[in-house]
C-alpha cells in the first residue's frame, strides 16, 4: 500500500515538472526543434538560398542586404559577386563571334551585336537575303546567298562570273560537256553543235532547222546544234534569232566610245555620239554652231548676235517693237555691266560684252 502511494506521488511530480520546465516535448515539436538546415556544396543552407533567390534574383538587393542573409561574410561576398561579372561566364555571357561589346549589368549582361547577328545574346544569324533591303544588298544580276553573320552575292546566271558578272564562263573547258556534237561557247551559255552531215541522235538532217527555214535575222549566222540551232549575231543585235537591238548606250563605258563632251544615241543595230550641248559641233564638239545662220531665229526689230556656245537677240537703237520697248531696256535703266563691260539690250533682257580678263553675266568675275 505504501509503495503504491509512493509511485503515484512520483508520477504526479514528474508531470508537474515536465509542464513547468519543458524538459519533455511531443514527437512533432521534437522533430521541428531538432531539424537542421541542409548545406549545399557552396556552404549555403536551403533557407539562405531561398532568401537570396527571392530578394536578390527575383528582385534586386544591395551588398548590405546580402550580408544580412548570411552568417559568414565570405558567403555573403561570394553571393553578391555572383550577381555581377557575367560577361566572363561561358554560359551566361554574350555569344561570340556575334558580339562587339559585352557590358555587365545587375544579374545579367547587355550585348551589342556585330553586323549580321541579332538576339539578346547576339547568337542569332540575320538572314540578309530575306530583309526588305535585299535589292540594295545585291544588284539585279546577282542572287543573295545567306552566310553565317553575313551574305554574298552570286551571279544569277551561272553562265557569267566575276565581281560584275561580266566575265563569260567557258563551259567548253569542262570535260564531256557535250555528249553529242562539238561544244560551242557563246557569251553566257554554250551549245553542242552538230558536225556537218552527222547522223548521230539529235543531229540528223530532219533536225537541221538552219537548212529548213534559216531563223537567224539581221545577218546572223545559223549553226545547227543538238538543242536545235544557235544564231551567231552580228554586232548590235541579240536574242535567240538576232531580232533584238542592243542598246549600246546602256552598256558600260568600256564598250561605248563617246567623248565626255558627247552623249550616246542608240540606233537600230548600232549607236552614234552627239554633242551634249547642241551649240557645239565637230568630232570633239569644239566648233561653235552659229545659230544666227538660221532664218528668223530672232523676232522682228532685233538682231541676232552669235557668241561661242550660245546666241542672243539685241534690239536696234530706238526700236520699240517686238520686245524692244525702252521700258524693257535694262542697259539704259541700270547699266549692269561692270569692269568696263559693254551693255547690249536684248529681247531676253541684256548682254554684257566683257573686257579682257573679266567674265560672268555682269563681267564681275576675273577669268583664270
């Protein structure tokens, strides 16, 4: 009996002691109390990493705020440093060779792209051949071919080559280019010409269009080919049947010989050079045209005065007809000619005949 009473007393005291001083806790509270933050390879706990991501990556923090998240100053310094210097990172930096300049900004970079690249990391090639300005990139005789970070222009017609696509490709230099007939190279193309009297497939007399109806015009020479026929045109003509005029005035300056003082005028099958200024004539456009030899070139009551490269109509003294009224005589009103120049009234207004050493409308400029 006494033993039972003692046990009851001990249990009661233990229950009171536990409640008072918290020596014993339940399972859930004990687990929570004993839980320790796991540390990663960089020494950060899960809670530190979570705080850093929410405060400094999802938002923006400064170094002082970063230090409050870590017990260790070195960890805080490494964490804040990771937000900068990404230009030196292999995975987060701008792409090479598409970048001219990489600039570090908070937790990122700003990339200035080289010509031919785009994208925030400058890692996307620009297809210049699909751009709106493709016609400015390649001339109409070229086709645009996109390359990594750039483009190149290739001759649209594979029968031509060179920087200006003006050099003929001689296909006859290739081996076995003509399985039948003889290779005949022509500007921008080639033909397989039949041998006279050849009975090979494609070269029988039944296929000789040159003998049947002579399709070549304007003096062109017809050559039978495996493809049918080819017309070798005279100078100044082009086209399959030599029926199209060549506008020599649209060709390069090396192919048309007109002096600087002349302009090219196209004609049927040829061209001619005319003086650019119709006031001059001669092979070198250095002979003045005397317009005063033409009939009625000046109106009534005025006289034609020829000058090198032009003419004017001067009024007779005292005449008041045909544009020669005294009211219109600028020579009498203001005498505009300077430096000893002589003023002649004209239907157009006036003309200054300058002394030696002076030129200009009003003889106001020294001649060189």
